[in-house]
């Protein structure tokens, strides 16, 4: 759709043809950020009198798709995405590629920058950044691309299996099964197909994000091989970890093959015949003969090793089996522990299977509970996946946790293993027995568990440990990455780092990602003498807070706030500080909208970073694009030496928190300086 006529802007003046821009927005999960960025870009274009059509690549598929005619007439294309977007259709056009957060927070700047962006050349896979914006790493985007396509298969497959087991299943000596040939058996088999496809889908779309379409076939076939242990003499496939490996191998192998110079006569068939055949064959044989053999060897030796531990402490054996069950959720390590417990049932030893059965549901239950306990840490799609995982966990379907583990392996896998070890150890020391080769609360409900009370206690304890550990590790990682900023749930499966320059126009620092804060400033704010946390690493104090500005104009407000900052002794030259701050305003307003302004200055007129805050009940005209007057004003002053990390970190922390309307309301209503500081301590 084309935006209606707006005020005259670039290309919108009388007698001139209106500028026509296109945009594509996409985030890994395809929910909130995808559509927020589209809305912000559309609104900015309307304000500037520019025609813009935005294609959203969301969780329900691409909408408002850009046609060949759209591209032909476009003066430039903005890609605001944290996942791979096909750029081949934009060859010959100016393309600016940035993260999705830039599309939300800096749409006007992107519209200005796209006019001078580089012209797209080559293929999507070969193209780099389209115009200086900070993009996520290729590895991150590829992994998230695979996860986003895999999630529907996990959810559909897992829920169909759980429903079939709940309504048509029963316990047997071979496990919890559905009677063959029945209606519920057909539902069960459909669910199994979903689970069978999820591993190749994960691998294929990781490869696709790296090597484009030629990598899709080798990635999917490679993932299928990784999950089919019989191809390399293993009783269990490599599971989702193997799929991640084959996905990256296929993607980068295709990229390498693309670099090989071939005669022009061969070039047309390279992407559809030559590259897929060579890459698929090479990857398949490499996995079967090189990677698969060690997996098979590990499987066999782990089984022998476990057999020698049956006489050891039950708590130690239970913890070990729990660790193995939770490690790869269907991979060789998981299957080794499961088959070890299954084999002992026939000999009348039910305790080992009891340890395994207690650990089996911990991963999906723990990850699901984590999304319930700290909803703000997760995106909407993660929360939905978490609810599905809770349901799957009740029926002992550990694969429900795979999307979380694939997205954050370094966080989720250790948390899963810790919870699994706790559950297995408790079941072991309590002498829990499982008479069927299956796990989860459903087995206890069917009467197949001896010591079912302790069995449920073991599951509950492991679930809580996994959930709390996962959330703690997510927050810890986010604070380290964001220099102490708390992570919110508006991002994707992996937390989005805050981007600097929100509302900063085109001044220095715009488009630069926030880097880790200098030592001593990251993480939680240090405490003051009275035990309360400092605000912004101590840069903002009660001395630099005003409940009401006397000024009624922008320049007067900046002068008043500069004088307030000077009372700290950190300002060497107040007039120079004012001059630099006003010069920054001349480059572009620092009025963010939402009644917020953040004037800032980088100058050696200050000896150390100092931040002030003041309110204006009537509001001050600051030139904000949404037309609101500034009622909440922060002034940032940093010396040139700190103009990189600290300046950007402070801007990011403030802009992130100030997007919370409840926080702004409490800041507005705080009665005095002390109360204002209490509210501001939430900025971290």
C-alpha cells in the first residue's frame, strides 16, 4: 500500500515527483518487532511526505509483499531485520540493511541514510551490510532463522503426540503407546511426522540463511542424516545438536563452492544442480564416515560405562543419568541413558528407569515455567512455545524444550542439565521405580510408578531449578552485553542489544551498537553509603535532579541544567558545555517524543560523565517529531575520552527504560528529589 500524501519533504515539494521507498522488516520470531518496525517506518514516511511500502516477514508469513514493479520504481530499500532477507530481488537498487531495532527507534534517520546507501550487487548470501547499520552476526541470524522455522513443527508434532497419548494411549511393557490402527494412532503418527521433520527443517534453514537457496537441500538432507543414526551404525541420531552442525557446515560449504570460478556456460545451472549435488554428497559422506563414527563410538562406550556403575550410589547414578537425559533431548547421550534404563526393566530393575523418567519431563516443564515466571524476558512467541512445552512435559515429551536449547544453547542446556541432575538424584535416593519405558507425570497417573509421591517431588524440584537457572543466566548475559541494562521481552529468542542513538539524529554515535561497558560499570549498579543502588553508575545523583525547571525554552533549559551539573565540580567550563549541547541540537533535535528530551554533549569541558534530570510541568518545545513538549529532560555530559562506550551506554539505558509508559508516569508524579531517585534506580 502507498502512504497518503503528507507534508512536503524530500521529494514531496510542489512540481517534484514524490520519493518512493520500500522496506522489509523481520525479527527472528516474527511477532512484535517485525510489525513495530513496519509501523514506525510507515509513520515516519508519512510525516516526511514520502511514499513507502513495507513488507513484513512475520510468523504468519510475508504480508504486503513487494512486487517486481514496486522494486523497479523504488528509489531505495530499507531492510530492518534480525534474520536473513533475500536481497537478490533488489540488485541494482540502493539497499540499507540494519537491525530491526533501528527500524523501531530511528526510522527518520534510516529514510535519510538510504538515499546514499550502496547499490546492491551479487547474491543475497554474498551481500554484506547494506549501509553501515549494525547487523547481528551471520551465525546468530542463521541460527535464529532455523529456530523460527522449526518451532511450528515442534509445537504441532508435540501437541498431537501428547493429545493422542492422553486420549488413546495406555501403558505396556514396551512403553506408553497408542493402539495401532486406531484413530488416535493416526493422530499420533501425524505428530511423529512433525517431530521427524523438525530436525531437517532446523538444519536446512540455518544453511539457507548462510548460503541462500542452493544450501537448502544439503542442509535439510544433512539434518536428516544427522538424525538417522542407522546410517552411521548408531542406535540414536545426533538430534538437534547434529542438525545445528550440519546446517552451518552446509551453509558455509555452499558459500565456498560459490566462490569457485566456472565457465559462463555452467553458471546458470550452478545454483539449482551443481552446487546442491556437490554440497549434499560431500556433507552426507562427511557426516556418515567422519562425524557419525565418533557418535556411534560414544554411544557404545557410554552404555558400557553405565553398566559398570549400577552398584554405585543411587544419588550419584541418578544425577548422572539426569545430566545425560537433559543434555541433548533425543541425541546419542540422551538415548544412551534412556535405553540403559529400558534394558534393565526386563531384568526386574525398575529404579534406573525411575531416575530417567523423573528427568525426562524436566526440560520442557522447566523452560515453560521460566516463561511464566519472568514473562518480560521472553518474546510473545517464546511464551506461546513455553505453554506448549508445559503441556508436552506433562506427557514426557522432552523435545518440547528443543526450541529454547537451539536458540540459547549456552544458557538452556546447562540449566536443563542441572535440573535433570536434581530430578534424577532425588528419584535415585528415594528408590523410585518405573515399570514402563516412558517418563513424565502421565506415567505416575497411569499407576506405572512405585513411589509416585517422591517421583512427582523429583520432577517439581528439577523443573524449578531449571526455570530459575535459565532466567538467572539470561539476565546475567543480558546485563553483561548491555552494560548493566535489564533485558526486556520485546526482543526475539535471543535478547536484542539496545542500539545507541535513539533520537540522536545523525550525530556521532548514530548507528553504533552498544558495546560492553568499561570495567566497573557493567552489571548491577553499585550501592551507595546508605545501601541504595546508584543511578547510572553514580553519574546521576540527588545533586543533579530538579523537580521543576524555571526555563520555558530549549536553550534556557539547557543552560539551567548545565548550571546544575556544574554544582558537582565535574564541569570545567559551563559555557563550553552549553555551546556543545546547543551545537548538537542544531544537528537534529534530541526530543524523542513521548514528552522526553535527552540533550547531550561530548566535550572536555567536563572531567567525568555527569547526568542530570529535570521536569517541566508545562513542557518545553523541543522539536520532537510527535509534537509533544518535553516534560522529562535528561542531560548527558561526557568527556571526549568517554564519548564512546559510556555515552552510548547511558543513551541506551535511558531510551530503553523511557519507552515504559508506567515508568514515565511514576517519574512524573514523584513528589521530591529522593522519590525521583528511587524511580530512576530502576534504570540498569
